[in-house]
């Protein structure tokens, strides 16, 4: 019995060490910013594409903030995954009930485009499919299960 408790204590200590160094690197969907962040939100690396700086201070702030949030969410999710592996799914579910849902269970990565990108040209409309002049041909494709 003492050996089992010793193993569990070592597993918990290893988990604490792993969680202390857990960080994830995420690139913003527009490719203009990359952040490495810990589950606590500590920024460990920040890379800005030169084109991002041309969008203005507000866009830079929004994109950097959003990328930090995405990287932090990814690190938190990695922490939840490591905890579930080390302690079991039951314990992970208990922790989620206290701490709240993991990022994947809540609203994972809702990326809001910056205002400058939102004002881009509207999407082009697709041309409508040509109308089939032959009624027999249209009937054939209308019910594919009626074919012989």
C-alpha cells in the first residue's frame, strides 16, 4: 500500500513539474503574429510579421492580444490533457467541475477578424447552376434512388 501511495506522490510531483514548463506556440490565422505562452498567460515568445505593423496600433494590439489568448488556451488544454493522463479522466472531470471547462469544451479559438480585415471587399457571389432544359434529365438527378 505504501508503494502505491509513493508512486502516486511521484506522479503528482512529476505532473507539477510538467505543468510548470508547459507552453504552446500558436500562429494567428492571418499569419502575422506568433506567440508562445504558458497556461498562466505568461508570454515566452512573441514574433510579429513586419506587415502587421502597417495595419496600425489598434490592429496590432487586437491581433497580439488574440494570439496570446489562443496560445494560452492551447497551453491550458495541454495542461488538462497531461493531468488526465497522469491522474485519470475521473480526476480531470472533477477538476473541470471546479475550475471550469477546458478550452476545447468551451468556446475554443473564436477568432475575431480585426476591423481592417472585416472591411475587406465582400465575397463574390457564385454563379447559379444552369437550369436543365430537359425535364427527363432533371427527373433522373432529382431521385437517385429511383434509378434502375
